[in-house]
């Protein structure tokens, strides 16, 4: 008895132990058909040694310590958040969050505002509360909810303090006059842009988006990514990821900036970090600094940028098709109701040439896509390269999967693509977009997961944090229920089962990253990555999924228990 209580004390006081033990649970969801009925597992060092029934494991291994601390809990494979942006998350954590939805991070909760009056009032309240002269940085603005925002509007909030507003998408920034001065942004920064890029850099209104934003981003990032700010934000993010039950993260689209990567290494690389971090470089960012002919060499060089528990995945790259969902810059077959146009993030010839380069080098290519016309381009280029240079198990991944058409699902099946989807788009945007920009029918088909699942296309789910909370339970809820801000079900036929959704944040996320042999299910030989829950996500009422509590995690054999 003393041994048992001593062990419990160790768990709650240290939370960082690695001890050979048998862990007993109320039920273990293995996602391995060989072990469909299990309530115990044997962890040996950092891997799963055996899985099965408690009575069998206790009989087979009588001298191994037995951990009963989770006997009333549900154990599932460790959540994998295969698409987050740690840098953007860190910036968000250091910002004043005024968003369309509620956020609960770092023991601070903010409540969503969805109209212009409340947004401007909240922004003014923040400005009035500040006692220093530092810039006011706020994240979460969305023009379709909060109205058009210009530097003139921000000057009315303050013409003495620099104000930087980061759009929810992170693809648009709005600055007041004082902020333009603070960051030394002027006409000379705009003059070097081409005609299309200049349309996305409106100095008069202080509004910069997509390629126009990239041109001024280095100046802004010198402040946002200052070492002290980034390290603090990353530390908050680290705690947040673990509290959500995440045991592994990945960042497809890592910036080509070694200083920022070093900050990530500093926070996420040490042995006490409760998750492993994997990174995939962005060809879009690299092309800002590297000639096309040098891309492969420089991509390989990035493999040395990680340290400790942070590493770049060999032979993976991210490309970009069309613009952001939150900005309504996705490129659509039938355009927008108001007549505006979406944006290509990579020019057609650049996209085709870059895709071919990495395809011929045997890379798995992850492609940011949000519009159905953007998806057409991706599938056309993929099909062309398959015919030209056939490859088996290429795992080309459609990332975000905002809008698509049914005919494209059939085509994706034929081309053997993977879908990595953000189901939170449906919850946050489907109601408003049914009235503005897109229309009811297309909003119902937003993130059409049901058709993908019925076609047996590999399907994984991600948050794109901070585009959605990095909470796999929130993602499961969004994919299973598809209930939007108006409390309506958007596209009932596109809902997926609880099992499919759970696989989307575990084994299928591992498959998307090419690491399914090591992660994603509770199977002998795989890393002992487990998420411990209060209830069973497969049997709980669908509407109660989001209310399941994350008790803690076991990551490579080490326990991390959340505070009550």
C-alpha cells in the first residue's frame, strides 16, 4: 500500500517520470484491430511492450509495477496535432485576443465578439487599460464579422500608440499611422512589388495581405518575433498543447528563419517537453531567399536546424495553391457573390515548376488549398506528374480542404491523395459565409468530410493553430456534429462518425506525416504515447464530445497529469 501511494505522489509532484509499468484503465481504445478489447498495457522504457486484459498482463508480468491511477479513465492513442504553427501560436499568446470565438489560454479566457460595435469597444477598452507606450498587438479580427478596418479607424482608437491588428487568418495585417512609423513601412517597401502584389499592399488604409504582406513582414517580425516575446509565447503554447492531450505536433510550412527556429528549439527541444515536434519546410518562404535551382539543396540543409526533441522530417515539403479561408481569398470555380476574386499564393508557373522539382526528388508534397478552383489546379498538376513520372505511395496531401466539388472527391480517390482537413471552418464560418461571399449551398458543403470518408480517402484532422483551437476534442466535435455559430447543422451529409474523427487526430495524422509505424495507435513496438480522458469519445453522446476532460498524457513513457 505504501508503495502505491508513494508512486501517486511521484506522479503528481514530478509529472516527468519514465518507469516500466503496467497501466490499468477502464477501457483502452487501441485503434489496432488485434487488440479491440483491452484495459491494460505494459510500458517498457518509452515504448508499448504489450496490450491486453489486466488479468492476462498481471499473470504474464507478475513483477512489474502496476499503475492503477487511471483505472476509472479511458486511454486512447496520443493525440497528434499534425498541423500547427508554433510561431503564430506564440504571437497569438502574446497578443490581446479579440476574436469571433472564445479562447481559454494561459489561465486567461476571452469571449468572442461578432459585430463591429463590440469589436471596436473591446479594442478601445484594451488600449485604455495599457499603462506603457508599447505597441498594442491584437489578434482575431475578422472583416466579415467586424466590418472593414483601416488605419483611419485605428487612428481613432489611438494616434499616439502603434496599433497592429492581426487578422484571424494571419494572412492580413492592419496598422495605424503610428504603427507604420514604428515599423518603418513606407512607399519604398511597396514600390518593389509587381502589379498583382501592389494590389495586396494598401499603404493608405494600412492594410497588407497575402503576397503584399510578405513584403513588409520582416520589419514587423523584428518586433513580434523578438526573442523574449517568442520564448514566452512558445512556453504558453507548450503548456496549452499538453493540456489538450497532444503528444506530438507538426508544423507544415516552417519559416525559413534560423533564429526563429532556434527559439523553437530552445523551448520545445529539451527533454522535459511533453511532446515531440516535427517540421516541414515551406517552399513559398524559401523562394523569398533561395533561387529555384537551389531549393533541394537548401531543403536538405534544413534537416540540421532541429535540436533535441525538435526535428525536420526528411523528404517532406509544403507548397501553396490559393489564399486563406478566413480572408475569403480562396479561389472558387464560380467566384464570390460580391464579385471579388480569390488570390493565388504561388504563381502558376512557379507552382508547377516547384511541384515537379520535389516530385521528381521523391518528396511527399503537402499543399495548402481552400477553394475548389485551387483544388483543380493541385489535381491537374498532380495528375500531370503521375503520368510523366509514376510514383507509388506518394501521399500527396491536400491541406485544409476548405471548398471542393463532389467530382473532385472521385478524382482525389483515383489520384490517391490524402486529405488533411480543418473541420473548425464549418463551426466558425459556415453560417456567416452562407450570407456573405459564398452562399448557402456552398457553405453547406464546406469541408465535405462525409464524401471523403465514404470514398475511403485517408482523412486526417488539424487545427492550423491559431486558426482553430489546437484541441483535438474540439476538432472531433466539429467534424462529427458540424454545428455552427448559429447553432445549426451545416451539411448533415458531410458529418463523419466518431471513430473516423478519432482516427483523424491519431493514426491517420501519423499516416499523413509518414510515421504510422511509430505513432498513432496503441500497438506493441510503437512509442508509448497515450492520451487519458474522462469519457469514451466513441460512445459518449456526440454533442458531449467537446465536454470530455483531458486527464493528462503519457508521452514516450513519461506521465504528465493536468492540474485539477
